[in-house]
C-alpha cells in the first residue's frame, strides 16, 4: 500500500475581482514507503499549497488524499490533526516554532502530539543537526539557520511514515543546508519513511535521483506554459 495516494485533487482561490483561480489540479500522484522524491517549481507556484493539502492543513475543493491507508479528506479537523501528528513530519518553510519554548521543548512538544515525548530522541536529533549546545535556547536566541535545524529535528522526532519538506534548505548556508538535507534523507531511510521535498534550489534538487516538475503533476499551473526553471534544471542535470 502506498504511503501517499492523491487522486483528482483540486484547489482554487477567489481573486480580488471575484473570479476563481485554480492553484492545484493533480489527477494522480503516489509515494511508496522509503521513496524519496523532490518536487521542483518556482516560488509562488503552488508547492506549499500542495503540501498543506497533503498534511490536512488546507481542505481541497474536491479529490482524495490517502496517507498511510487513511483518507485525510474524509475525516474531521480533529481527525486530520491526529493523522498528521501520528504519520506526518512537516518541515515548514516558516519554521512554526513556539517562541516561548526552548529548542528541546519545541521538539518534545511535537512528539507529544504523536507517540509521546521522548527527551532522549529529541536530544539525539538536535545533536545530529549540530545544536547539542543550544538545547535550552529559545527561537529568538537562535539564528535563522539554527531555527530551521530545530524545525528539521522536530519534524523527524515522531518517526513519521511520510515527511514533507517545504524549502528546507532555503534559510541555511551551503554547509548546513547539505547537513540538514542529509539528515532528513538519512532518517527517512532509517524508518523507511516516504519523503516529498519541494524546492526551487537546484543544488538541493540535484541530490535526488527522482526529481519531478510541479508542472508534470499539477496541470492547473503549467497547462500549455513551459516551466523555465525546470527546463534549465533538467538541462543542467542531464
């Protein structure tokens, strides 16, 4: 059974003039356990919207999203929260760290919504992202790159079956970007978790064997319009 199954997924928004603008139109997309796929697309192309739909943060206009055998689109908001906490690790582009809590507490709070807090694993993951000396620092006391690494540790803490990563290297220098990306992929390998990473960073994309253009799966966006960034990346990769 695939870890992620998407079918006939659609999402649109109302524009200021009252018209509806299609953002997501994905006929079919699947991810198997242990599969790691990078989804390429320009900034503002709908990548974050797609991840929010998969995670149950947004609700689609129509279609189906099945995560680990349970249909995200068929449960209540509380059910989506439970399913997300138990099966999905999400590295948010904007971190979403709780400002009143330390780095360690942020990771452990993420665990509490899933299988329960485990300070040993939280400390281990923070050490693996180079923050063993920042366990008791609050987000405002950390650099942007350090906050991103806390967010990576938190997303992996519950040993999720599906990891969603939204531009996880965007706020990191090259060395820390490679370390964070390596950790995400390594922990996914350890747990046979599926990974869907979205990015427009060609360096990050080049680390993946499976790279898919958002235009290949989302016909709402690129119908009849070439994806210039994807064409340039494909030429470089080949």
